[in-house]
């Protein structure tokens, strides 16, 4: 990567952070920017790291493990898994990631909890919700989300953090905001149902709404996103 490509990534990061702040109202906290690095080279991850970015997300396990090995000299990187999870992959996913955004069935949640090393802190979990009830999309249906959240909440090596969604593309802002508001309302309803086991340790439960990508993050922020997942807008187009 040339010096100017390096500078461009740093500039894009700064511009994006400013844009995120400009969409955040005064009384809210600024959502966390998750840099979606799938299909992008580690040189670009290094450039963003040098510019201060720490949280990165990957969709494909083998690609992610290879990149993590190449980047093992970088400290305090935070790795998020956001892709579909096959049960034969849970062993490595439970070991090599800090967050999982794409848990959509009980069997996967149980395997992740069983396989999370005892020496590691509990794995941060978002339940992926198929907010459009689309037959072709992954995620638990909105009607089944509460039951899966209860399961995750009670698994010892998992820390239930919130809900994630990938809505069908919508072109106008208000339609985008409306679907993200549905996820926010679902989160609020489930949070109200979960009885704290211990009020002092329960503060993290369902604090997270992982929603918004390059095409719709301003609407997600308006609906209360706490983590936005940005690939193209930060890295540029994904190499094919
Ligand atoms: C690829 C991907 C993103 C980022 O998409 P962009 O449109 O490039 O910002 C976010 N979330 C998930 C789950 C993805 O797979």
C-alpha cells in the first residue's frame, strides 16, 4: 500500500467519525464504529489501526483466522464475528473472537458457551433478528427472539449484549428508520422481560443495538444504534 492510500484511509476514518457524531443527538452517546474488514487486506487494517481504529469485524472464519495471525503484533484489537455460523465452526469462533453478532439458534449458543475457554471472559453476544421476516435471510424471527435471548442470558460463558439486524435495502430515510425502530422496540420489550439475577451485575444486559451499514447508518443512529457496522464506506469497494 502506498503512503497516499494509507493517508486516504485515515482521512476516511476521520470523516466517517465526524459524520457519525453529526447524526448523534446531544443526549445520546456516539455509537461504536465497527470496521467490517471482510475481503480487505491486512495492510488496510494496519492503516486504520494506526489511525486509532480498534474494533474490526469479519464474516468468514478461515479468512479471519489468517488475518488475526498476520496481525498478532497489534495489541488491543477487538474482533467481532458477523457472518453465518455453522456448528462445526463454533469451536474456533468461541476461542478467537470477542463478540458474535450472528447468533440465531439455541444449538449455536450452547456450543459457543461450552467451547468458550474458561480462561477467557464471557463472549459478548448479539442475537440476529430477521426483522423483515424474509424467507431468504438469516436470523431468528422477531416472535422467537425473546426465547433465544433468555437462553443466551442463562448460558455461563456468554454475555447477552443485544440484538443485531440486516434489513432489506430501503431507499428512503424514514423507511430505514422505521425498520430499525422495530428492532429497538423489540430490544426494549425483551429487556423488560429479563428479570435481573443480580441487579448489580446486570447492567450490560441488552445495552446493544447492532444495526446500520454503509447505505443506512444515519437512519440506524436516529433509531438508537449503539454499534454500526461499516465496510465499503470506510475501506472503499471490496475486492472481488
Ligand atoms: C458486509 C457487512 C457489513 C458492511 O457492509 P457495507 O455495506 O460494506 O458497509 C455489515 N454487516 C454485515 C453483517 C455484513 O455482512
